[in-house]
C-alpha cells in the first residue's frame, strides 16, 4: 500500500505503509514496549501522525522518535521501566552527539597561521574562540569538567603562563575555587621572583614566578592554551618544584602531538594527567 507525501522541496514521494508498519513494530520493541494488546493501536496512531505531520525524509530514527512521542503522550499505553530507561539512554546519546558536533565547530574555528612568528612554525590562532562568546564559555566549561574529573589529585592552585594561558587559567580558577598564580616574562612581576630559562620553538625564553606564591605542599594544575614542544610547561614545573610545590596535572586547549610535548613531560607527571581538549 502506498501513500504520496509532499516533501519540503516540493517533490512527491511514495511511502510504503507496510514497511512503515514493520519499522514501527521494531521501534516499539526497541523502546521496551512489549504490550501486544495495544501494539496495533500504537501503529495506527503513529502512521496517522506521520502522514499528517511528517514532510521530510522518512528514516528509522524518525519513526522511533514518533513512537516515543506517542508512548509519552498516551498514559493508556502503560509505559514500562524498560522504555523509561531506553528514553533516558537515547536522550544521553543525543546530547553527546550534539556536544560532539558543537565541539567540532569550536575546533574548526581555530586558524592555522603558517610561518608565524617565524618560518617553519605553524601558529594556532585561537582568538576566534574568544571572539565568539558561546565558544569561549563552552571551552572554559569543558576544561573545568576535565579538572573536576581530577579531584583525587587534590589540587589547590592553577598556574598559567602569560599571556594566552591567562585566558583560560583565570576563569577556570574562579569557577573551581582555586588560587590563580601567574607566570610571566622577566620584569613583569613586582615582588621577589624565581626564574628559569628554557628553549622554545621560537628561541630562548625566560619565565618568572613570585617566590611566595607557591607554598610547601601546594598541588598545582598547569593550564595553558597549546602544548607543543612542552618547553613552557617543563619550565613551569621546575619553578613550582623549586618553591616546594607539586604539579599534579596539565590541562591545555590544544595538543600538537607531532612536537612531542607529552613525551617530554612524562618524566615529571603521569601521561594520564596531561589532558587536552583538542589534539592533532
């Protein structure tokens, strides 16, 4: 048996209602609804609703959505515990898929700038994330989730290097109720400092930290934008250790795996505690 349905693009498509009935039956069972007595009535209501309301391509997922809709609307179908569990799981999967797509759009907003700041270096321009408020807030939220998942490490300080590390470290410290410690270039901090020099992909750099900012026994998570060669993070680890603290985790927005930063840091910290939101 066929019915013609007008699609949104104006074309006419035949629907085979016998196949729809089979699909409805499979969807009913997948939902945990096993009441045979009411299954025919359920199928008729779903068919009617599809023909009245649905104007797009008909997929098994669409049919399942309609079955779920009808089961939730009509108390007489006596929804089972299995169906309720199914609905919760479907909703969880749907949200995960939506979040994955959303994070992909955030990832795709980052722009690679070749030969900047010098020839041979590909610079990750993350400012498009900051320019889009919901991208920025979601990125910070995801990094906070990572840190909250590391509660067993009992960290009490967030340490970030200037300047791009501050963009993430500061809001994360506020939201997780941890102290924020800035690591800066020479002559930027007013009190007595501890300093260390190190090689970067751009040349040689020096970082400084206030000597009294880290106390013996402090447990630190380093937050930065990009993990590349690992030189900056290694320098911060050395600074924190000099002051009696311990770096228990590293959380970054982006990891460039080919530059080997993770391997460089594994002599100081467990690899499982070095976590990036994105990587390539």
